[in-house]
């Protein structure tokens, strides 16, 4: 059994509650109310913004260059992927939250 299988087995009941939550299933099948999605979208954007600040601060306090490189790599992964989706949505007319 791989590590991810072990981790999932350790949280089985919680995993099932998460993946079968009405918000998740409605988002997956396209029936989620747009206003509920907009709230989620705004909260996710704010989370990503604060997450990037947290990783930047952690990088500044890293004990050595190897640790700093790992944090920067993780930050680059998040900003290079998810943040790009937000920017695309904003260009197409979605409004960013008031920040």
C-alpha cells in the first residue's frame, strides 16, 4: 500500500463526508447555485493570496537555501497554476473580491 493509500485509509470516514458533501457534488455535476459558487470563488482567491504571503514569509525565514528553494518551488506551483485560473476568470468578467 502506498503512502497516499495509507493516509486516505486513516481518514476514510472524513474523506467520504468531504467528497459526498452537497457543495462538492453540486459543483461536480453543475447544479451548484451561481451565487454560492461566487462566494466560494472569492474565498478561494483570498486564501491563495494569503497562502502566497505565508510561503513568502516562510521563505524569508528559511534556515538555508535548500529549504528556501523548496518553499519557492511550492509557491511557484500554486501561483503558476491556480492563480492563472483566477486571472483568466477576472479577464473574462468575474469580479475579484474587495481587497
